[in-house]
């Protein structure tokens, strides 16, 4: 059976060939002789309630100089596709939400969306982690500046960050007695009008912010520890961190066991848990990365495992 795969992503011409996780997914799908179809957000639309798109047949190559080829655009219903990979990077803004509305129409007609549209909307990557308090450090989600100051005063060393950030943007560490706490909170909360997150600082960040990849609720047995630059508190690769692939610890596996059933229930087939020391800090559901780095460290094929999972999901559906 021919499987038609759509991908909604940022411009493929601008990706990082050496690191891009979406490209690994496309290689894995094409290796199974699945047909690829490329879309960007503006290509999707609703016409009289029918989810449509201007999509281009896509071929991908293992060539750092020329890794893709697009055929002429075709105007087709999204429901013609068996599966759509929603791989648009954050920010999770209104346009992202509108895109999930369009994809959801195809989902209602039987197309498998990875990840499920409602769960993409429901599971804010920072707030979702608080659903598992047994796994998290002390944490507060609030727009109340006094409450946030009290959190800092009680825990002394805290991280403040926006709920819609990515790549380490606008993350502040506030140490005991920091005279800038008020101005930091004024900026992040827009003077008390925007909700943010406060977390107790976890010193083990020096050993890396671990990304644990989950496929249908089960962890890949290896993770990527993103070790921050000297003097930095952010391990994000986008903030200059260095990735070190390593096996999961017992605590990592325990955290994955706590979170996994909820991911499976919510149709989050591919997710990334962020763990610092012994604590879960975020659950990435929009466009998790680090596949290529972990693959390289342990000769894995994580994207191939995901495609096998998708193939299994499709077999259970009557299309």
C-alpha cells in the first residue's frame, strides 16, 4: 500500500542539514517508499469547510549540497494524505493555532496528524510538565509579581521564563539578593499582565539539560545532554550548548514511565522530555529535535522507529 506523507515545516531550504530532525523523518519515510508532500503554513487553507493545501511532491537526498527537490505545486485536500507531520517550529502563536484548526479538519476525515492537533493546543510545553509534580522541581506559574518575588525569596535561586519561549530565549536566573528581580519580572510579565513560570534553580544544569525522546509513550534508551557554555545557565543548543549523547539513568527512565501513558493517551506520538538532574522541566510536543545527535552517538535510527510506529497506527485505521 502506498502511504502519502505530508509535512508542514519551516522552509526546507533554510534547515541545518547536519542536525535537522525533520529531514531525518523525511529520509526514513522515503526509505519505506512512502510518497512525500511538502507544505509551509501559508499553503494550508479551508474552502467551504474542506481542509486544502498547495503541496509539492518532495524528494530528499543524503547530500549536504542538495538535500531536496520539489515538484510543481498541486492543490489537493489534506484528507488525501494518510499522515501529516506537523513540524513547524515555535513560536506557538495564533498562526500556529489556526494551522491546527485546518489540520484538525483533515484529522476528522481520518488523516493521522503527528502530533494530535488538540493536544498541541492543550499541552503548553512548560505548563504540561506541571501535570507531573512528582517529577518536577518547585515551580510556580503566575502573572502576580509579588507572588513571583515571594517564590524567589523562599527558594533564593530561581529561573524565570516565558511560557511561549524556545531555544533558551528570555530565560533569567535570579540569584539571592539580585537587585534586578523587579525589573526582570516587570519585563517578563508585562507589569503583571502576562503569565510566566518560576522554577527553583537546579545546579545540575552544569552536567547538561537532557533531552529524552519519546515514541508513543516509550523512551529511546539514550538521550542528549546539552551542556551549557561556561558561565551560562542555558543548555539549549541554540544558546551555544554542546550536545553529549548518553544512556538514560534510572531516574530518567522513572520520569519517562510517569509521563509516557499521558503522552500515549493524548496522541503525542513524538515528544521530548527535558530533564535537569533529577527533575522534569519541560515536555516538548510541537517540534522535538536532537534525533540526529543521538543517532550519531549510538548508531540508532530514531526516525525509522517513529515511522514504524506511524505505520502501526495507520494499520489500525479504516481509511
